[in-house]
C-alpha cells in the first residue's frame, strides 16, 4: 500500500509541475479542410486568432496538462507507454498560450520525457509488479 502512495504522490507532483509549465499551450490549428500547403500554414497562422480568421479549428491535444487532474490522466496513459512520443512532440513544440507551436522550440523537454520513461514506466511499474507478485 505504501508503494502505491509513493507512486501516486510522485505522479501528482509531476502533474503539478507540467501543469504550471504547459497549461493552455498544447493546442494546434486544424486547417486540413482549407487546402493550404504546409509552408503557407506556417507563414499565415501564428496564433489562435489567425487560425480562426482563416476558417481553421483551434483544437486541444488529446493528451495535455491543462489542469492537474487531466495531467494525472495524461501521466497514467504515459505510464502505459501509449502515445508518449506524440505527447513529447507536443510539449517540445509548445511556445505560448493561444499560439501555434513551433517545431523544436523547447528541446529540453526531450530529456525530461526520457527521464520520465525511465522513472515512471520502468522503475515504478517494475516496483508495482514486484509488490503484487
């Protein structure tokens, strides 16, 4: 029982950290129906209002850290190693609230996610399985 509490507390602390860093920043503009080329999208759309003016849809990423509970759910899904690369890419591209992400703008998140894979996915999951067995 104590091990689950430690894992939950650690994930809760990471969720608070990631919420403070990435809350509201993991949105993207969906302009698929407009027929614009990728280069045109990058030149024309810089924030939420440009996206809406060009007829795009301002969409939230499926896995995000907009609040602490959503962050806990995201970390639980992350712990299963399902979709963690997309989550890492969304975090690396995030630059600001209501702004379209710029590819590779925050590369330090790559090292943070590799650390999380090692700690959460490998260490805590193995510790949990050992306690259950």
